[in-house]
C-alpha cells in the first residue's frame, strides 16, 4: 500500500459486525502507518496483533496523551475538564502513579469479591428477562436487557441506589455522544461528578462494604487515604467503563449471535459453550473504534518505521483481533473456537481491571438468554439495525427482536 499522505483511522464498515475493510490491507502492506488525527496532529496507526501487544508493554511508550482521537467538534480545555469534577483518570497515567492506583484497585476485583456478586448478577439477569418477556414480542433488546443488566451490576458493585441507574445511563450516553454540545457535555459530567461526590460522602458516613466503601477504608502503600476527588474520579471511571462497554458488548454480541443463526442455535443446544462464546464475541467484535491512544516517550522503531519521541500512537485492537497471523480464519464467527489470547481488554499493565466482571456478566447474560428464549430472532434484517456510528463507544442503538 503506497500512502502518499496520512489518512484518518478507518471507520466505514461494509458489514456492521466487521472491522473496516482497510485494516486487512494495512496489516498486509503498512502495519505501522501514518494517520491523520481529528485535531490536526499526525500519528501512527498500529494494526498487527504482535505490534499492538509490543506497544502495550513497551517501556518507552506512555499511556498519557495530548491529542484527540474521536471525531467531534466539542473539546474541553484542561481547565473545563477539571472543573467538571471528573479528575484525572489513572488509565491515562504511567508508573509509578498508575501502579499506585492499579495496585489498590486490583484488590477490589478479587476472585472472592466477584464470586460473591454472581448470585446477584444472576438475579438481575433473570429479572430483566422477566421484564423482556412480560413486555411481549417484538421488543428492543437494548433498553430491556443489554443496558439495564450492567447498569444494575455496577450499582451493586459501587453500593449505589438502583433507582439512580437510569440517570447515570442518560448521562453516560451524553458523555459518549459525538454530537453533543459543550453545554450538554459539561452538564452531564458535572451532574455525574456531583452525584458521585454525594455517594462518597454517604459511604464515609455509612460504610456498606461495597467498592466505594472499601476504597475509602483502604490504605495505599504511601499510607495516605484516597481523597474525595480521587474517589469521585475512580467512581466515574467505573460507571462509564463498567457500564458503557459491557452494555454495548452484550447488545452487539446478541446481534451477532442472532445474525449468525447457526451459532445461536449451537449456544441454545449447548449453553455450556457460553464461556467460549464470550471469548469469541470479545475477539470478533469491538466497542472501541477509535483505537487505544499512546504516546512515544523516546524515539522507537516499530514495524520498520521510526517513531519519534512525542508522536501519537493509535493501537487498533479490532484489527489486531482479526489478524490471521494470530487467529485462524479470523473473519469467521465461531463460538466453538478454542480461546486464544486476544486484546479485547487490552494487554499489559493497563489491561482492563474489570475484565473478569465483564466476562461473568456476559456469560450469565448469554447463557440465560439462550435457555429462556431459544426461539429469539432478529425482527429486522441486519442492515436495518441502527448502529452507534455517532458514539465514542460502538454498538447498536437498537436490537429489534421477536420470539
């Protein structure tokens, strides 16, 4: 591929369930290529699995970034962002600051804590299936199932009142939209931060053993308890990352299973395949179309290209997860596929903290959906399903179903 000038990140999908076609050619001919960013910067787009994982653990690559990856006319100044109360997210930090928070947060996602959540997650899924069935056919799987399940789970995890889940869904929708106004964005961010701060105050006065209370009581390595600002930033991150990504992966996963009817029928016959099905969904699909942003700290060589200190780097996990050098026939959606390491949750020090929780939610959601409604089918052709091309997190706005 001869590239005379940097082009934007590929975004146009011939099939809504597959990555843009350009990625296959980039992997073959220009795996590390110059890319034009929406803010006028030029960076590097990395598309092969091995190169993506190399960058994710490279000591000379930073998780910090001062460039824009998503296509939106609304940007916030550093002052506006801080004024929103969102604070500094540790996913954009490097060691030792990142290690400080990461170590603390890892203790919040222990096997014991996650296992204790399983009965509650099962009850949430069963209850939402009741709502779905009671509402009758046809229905929209997104508001009746895909959104409320992770929303209620994250409320359970944080110790947040369930009645607040709808408001948080609405605010995260505004925050993730590419078409919101600055006023709407700041209002949503400020409102979420104010409510999270009130939750922190409530947990300081009345601890309940849930995640926010546990973080309040935790003693970091430096012996200094987390401040309210730090707790608010972590709580907001958990809400957005724990809700938005999982909700859209459940919706997108259901859409894919129902589109590839043989795979849905296989899951219905063999619900014990739910674990493999989840791994295949995480490999085959992506909810992060704008790539993982990184910045070179020093000059480095990658894929035969010289990357200079300060250069933006964009890691396409959706391209990496379709790399035939890593996965046999990656374009085939096969829930019986033997799981192999993918980058659906990234890799290395910044690998998603909540990945096991997301897996548990998806496993329970899909296995119970298959048992309860084996006759479930798409109510419209795939090409008529409205996709979230106007959002920072990809997925489906609606998944019309019938049974």
